[in-house]
């Protein structure tokens, strides 16, 4: 394959970027680098037509004596067994205030990408290379020399001293109550807490297991009285009748 891209930046800027593996990794569109891994190692989602394939792999850049740069990469499908291998060469040349980047090399792939149309695969590859070259030519904002490396190294001025006048606290004199009133309140509190005085306890009947047992009520006496009253009434009525009969005979 062969592809050429014009980048509106001097060739020296692109050379500085290609010499820094971290800047090369940031220039790859959509590359998600693995934490703790070498720069250029991670995941990359490639869109080909209406299909998207995610690869996991690594990318390496090395400089040649003739001023060109070799870019080698290999990756495997994140959800599959397909693989991709790249062996590309980048040549830089100043042109019209910018830089012409010429990319040549070979690429081999199998798996899902091999089942897609060749035109769609070539279009996706050239688009990815163009965006990569343009990202290499973007200017890097310089770091201010006097800027602290961390917020913890920034000197914080001390807070202004606050002068406060002493505040005089009011003197509170204790209130002394007469002794008789204190004794009366203490006696009342004692009676409230105890509940009853000693005199009430001495004259009160015992409670609990020592309380007196009431005498049992007899049911037979009540039954005898219930029948005695009608009998007495009947005897009295009989005596009155007999007395009246004797009077009539006389």
C-alpha cells in the first residue's frame, strides 16, 4: 500500500513526535492504552463501513538512518481469533510551509476483516493513517518553567493574624438561701423519693407474705338464715289466726 498526507506543520515537529513513544500512542485515533503497559499497547476500535471491530495489540516506531521511520504493529480481535499485522514506513519532506508524509508498506489480516469488501477496508485504513499523521503534527503546548509540578508544591501565604481584645466575663454572685428553707426542701424531697414517712410505715398494716389472712366465710349460716325468715312469718300468722278464733267463741 502507498498513501500520502499533507500536514500543515514543519517536518521537525513530526520528527519530535515520532521519537516519543508516548506522543505516538496519543496520536493513534481512539487508542485506549492499558494501565501500566508500555506506550502504544491497548485497545483500538476500527470502523469499516457499517461494521466495527475492536483489536487489542501494540504499536512500535523506530528511526532509520535515512531519516525515515518504521511503524510495526500487531493485534488480535478482542472478540474473535482474527489478527492484523502492519509493517509501514513513514517518510517526511517539507513542502509549502508544511510537511508531506508518505506511507508505504504491507498489511495482512484474517478473521472478520477478511470477510469485508476490499474497498471498504482500504478506505478505513487510509482514513486512519491520515488522522494519525495530522495528530503527529499538532503543536504541543509548552509547560511554563516556573509552574509548580504539583499543587502540593505551591506555597500558600499564611493567614493574617487576627487581633482580638479580651472579653471581660461578668461576675455572677452566688445566691445563698436561708437554712430553714433548705432543710424544708430537703425533707420534702426525701418524702417524695421514699414515698411514705417512717410513721406511716409503722402504723400501716403489713403487706406481702406477712399480711393477715381474712377469715373464711361460711356458706351454711347464710343458707339457714334464708329459710328461718319465712318460717317465723308463718308461725306469727298462725298465732294471730288462733287468737282471733278464741275471741269469737267468747
